[in-house]
């Protein structure tokens, strides 16, 4: 599955609650990932927003590292 097909039923920018649901993780875990930069995000008006591209990279790594691993 490529990025183009990744979570196609969701908007391009996700709320932390949506990512929490997608990953089946708790509120503290998602906010911990966001606060320490494990999951990249942007802040808009002081609130976290996660572009789908960042979630894709979090789950699958970036294209360069996938190519080095033969994926």
C-alpha cells in the first residue's frame, strides 16, 4: 500500500483523537508521542494537528529508509 491509498477515508490532516482511534492507543500515549516528537505534528492555534504524511512516516518510515531496506 502506498501513501496515496493510506487512510483514504480520512482528511489529510488528522486530530489526535483520530490518530488515537486509528492506532488503538490511549490519550496519554498519543500526547506523549506528540510532545516528544516521536510522531511529528504541527500546532495550529495551540492544538496538535497531524498530517497523514507524518502518520504514514511514523508507521512505515520515510521512503529513503524503506528503499535501503528493500521495501
